[in-house]
């Protein structure tokens, strides 16, 4: 009982709660509970839609980063002097793009890709064949669906080749051939084409203009253009500048620096050919003298092509073929011994009033490849390989040509380095 008057004890006298539930009420309560559980949205352990959205965002971010990186590369090239000069020269420059079917068997190779150059009606496309590259030691590499080629050199990454065609009525072509067999045309219908030693830049003649562009992957980008005299031709790269011969029939070169604008006038009126550069950056070339038909070798300043040192002994050819050893001592150049045309070996360290030359072998055609400071190779007029040993030549033993095995009759291999 309770200790407070007037209040009932909850254990004895209070009202009792009923625990009896009808079956229909119990069933209704269960139904309501289950319906609430079904209606409640719970997070899924795996969210396919969310994963797809997040994956798309990641791909978009990666593409944005790649685009920014490519833009940065193009910006670097532009700042290095590869700016488009259309506005400065008053010409409308067009971007240079890779053309050509990746698989030549699927479609024809285009015959023109250079802006402003249209092939003549009825001009056949470039003939494709299997071009044979040969290294300085005689190893061969066959490039299918490319040719006929005049020269080739490795791509910057070493995973393929840049190949320049021989001239034709439609002009010259430039191919890129990758190790996986992909063949693409970068240029067609062009004039003379010059490759930088590291294969990262290309210069060529296009109608009345000279152009230079950078090579990124398999595309020519950031092309610069300048008007040029009617007979001007690019000769070689000197750093980021292009050495241009203004008239092949006359002496004189100029240096085109794309970052500075248009092609300047003749830098000199004496140089005939430039064979390469010395380790200190100076150039070695052939200059005209006051004597009729007489030429001399000269070490030239790389900025103004001013002769700094000359040697006037050897009887030199004016075909421009020649090459310098990496140490800058030896020059292989075409010339004459008596009345015979020969390849000559010149010691540039002895360049002076009494410069002499030794007969090194038959006349050269195409590039000269120095495998080291005392061994060089070249192809003669028949396409045979000639290997020059400086020690033997100095001892009075000129090199002899040897046929390149496996080259089809009538075809001419292309001598390359890096094979």
C-alpha cells in the first residue's frame, strides 16, 4: 500500500494495462513496419553511376593536362623562333599537318601537302617501293612502301626514320616511317628539304617561300614562312638558323633566323659550299678566290660566314659533297688528283698555305657517315659502299668500294647513321 493518503499503490490498486492484441491489429503493424523499411533509401555498397561519373572526370582532367602540355611545347617552339610569320611577311600562313593514309595499301598517297602548292594535272603520285638503308658497317634495313629515297635519318626518339625522297616532276616528299610499320607522308610536292641533325626541325622550299617547322611526334607544327629569291634553297641547319644559298650558280649564303623575321640579304658573297661544323661551332666550307675556277677551304665564322682561316692547296669539286669527323680534324671532300675525280682526305688541323690532301677513294655521292674519329663511309656513283680508314689512307692505301649484299639490281641504297 501507499505511504501517502488518497493515492493508490501502483502494485495493487491501479488500473491494469491490457496486453491482448487482435490478430488483425498485429498484421497491420507488421505491414506498416515493412513498408517503412522498403520506402527508406539506403546507400548502396557499389555505385555504378557514381563510378562512371568519377571515371569521366578523371579522363577529362587527363586530357586537359595533355592539352596543356602540348600547348606548352608549342609555346616553347614559338619562343625559340618558330613563330608564324604570316602577319609580318604579309602572307597567309596555314598550319602544317600530317597527311597520308597510315596504311598505304588502303588508299593512295597524296601528291601535295604544302600550302599553296598544287600538283600539275596528270602528275602521278610518288612511287612506293622497298627502300634499303645501309649502315656504315654494311648492315641493311629494308623500309617497305617508301621510296625512291635520297636520304634518311633517325627520328628524335629513335623509333623510326625520316625519309626524304628523290626529286621528281611533282617535287619532293618527306615520309615518317615508324618501327611498327606505320608510314605517313609529312610533305609532298615540296622543293628542297633539309633536316636538322637531331631531326627535330625541317626546312623546305614552297613556291616562292622558305618554311621551317618543328617535328613533334609525327606532326610538323609551328611553321614559319618567309619570302625568298627565286633560286634560294635551304642548305643546312646552323643551330636554330637555316643556312640558305641564294643562287646555286653563284657564291654567297645567308642565315635565316625565323625569330627575327624575313630572310636577310646575302651575309657573304664568297662561300660556295658548307660541309659541316667544328666542335667549337665554327663552320668549314669552300670559298671562291680571285683566280678563275680556283677555290679554297676555309673555317667560317658561324654568324657572318667570314673566313677566319684558309687553305688553298687541294683541287676541290664544287658539288658540295663532304663531311667532317666529330673531333673536327678530318674532312672528306670530293676533288681531283691530276685529271681523276677522287674523294680527298684533308687534315683540317694543318689548314694553311700548304694544305695537302690524300686520295681516299672513288668520288662520293650522298652523305658521309663518320663512325668514329678515324673511320668514315660513303656510297660511290654505283651505290657500292666505301669504308675509309684514315690510317690506311695516310699510308697511301685508298679505300675500295664493295657491293651492298641484298640490294635489288637497279636500286640504290641510302647510307644512314644510327642503324
